[in-house]
C-alpha cells in the first residue's frame, strides 16, 4: 500500500487557486468518457492488463483534475489530486487508497517496465468503474 501525500504539503507547494472553468470541466469529463469507452471495448488479457489498469488510472486522474477545478484549484502534482480527494471525502478512504495504488503501479510500469499483475486487475476491476462513477457524481454536486 502506498501513502497518500499530506494535503498541507500539496497546498503549500503544488496547488494553486484558479478560476472555475465549466467548459474545461465538461471537456475533461468528455475525454475521460471516450477513454473509458475505448478501454471497455478491449478485453483485458495477461498481455494488455497493464495498459488497461493504466487507462483506468488515467481516467480517474482526469476526473480528479476536473474535481479540483470545480473547487477552484489546480495541482502540478498528481499525488495531490488523490490527497485532495481523501481530504475532502474521508469516507472514501478505500477508494483513495486504491487510486493511490493504481498510481504507484502505473509509475512502476512507466519508469521501470514492471508489468501490472492480472490478479490486481481481476480483484479490483469492479471498483474501477465505481470510483469513476463516484468522482463524476462528486463533480456534479
């Protein structure tokens, strides 16, 4: 399990206040929806599962960017997206930790060529969609 970055560090070093941009938020959601449709159109196999998980993380990350923007914030650090989510919605600790774990695995894939185990996907695939739906609902509120 990976640790979630301290929000105070994020706020002091990586997050800034921005003007809320509804058009940009809508555009980000649209992009995330297109990415999700693409991922769902491909069956996960042992050969592509790393990229499927990476895709689900990218969708989640994009939606977290939109959630921050809805709150008048922008982050230059992706870990701070997760930190904000956990700080604002502490009831979703499980989801925040799973997003953090996905980020860690995606980074291991991108920087060290370590493939993501199919078991991780198989165990969590139902949660990925739930997290995406949850963040979309939070953006609408």
